[in-house]
C-alpha cells in the first residue's frame, strides 16, 4: 500500500483482487484464519487484503490461489468473471 499526504493510494486492482479472494474463500468454505496460516500472515492481513487495503506480491498471490484451489489469474479477473467462482 502506498501513501501520499497521509492517504492510502490502494488501487482498484487491490480492491478487485481482494473481492475475488473473498468470493473464492467463501465458496471454498475456508476461514480467513485458514488462508492466513497457509500463506504465513495473520488473519488481520487477510482482512485488509480482502478489503483492498493491502496488496499482494506475486508470490503471496500464488500461495493464496493454491490455498483456495483456484488459478492465480482468476483472482486477478474482472468482477463478472470472479462472480462465477461461487457458482
């Protein structure tokens, strides 16, 4: 997360990826704690990621995807595609 003049510059991409992670996690019936353990962060980091307040590097994105059983690319897709994760 970048900051300028005291404000977060989290991107639309961070929010999009976070929302996709949340959808996939809920579809997989996994807790934020389970994902946090799988990628080596605390639960609050997963909460920030899902809300788009914290971005992920490629390595962590791949670990999240592996824990969720989805492709990393699917976590980076548009909302309409990500909505299909839950179906």
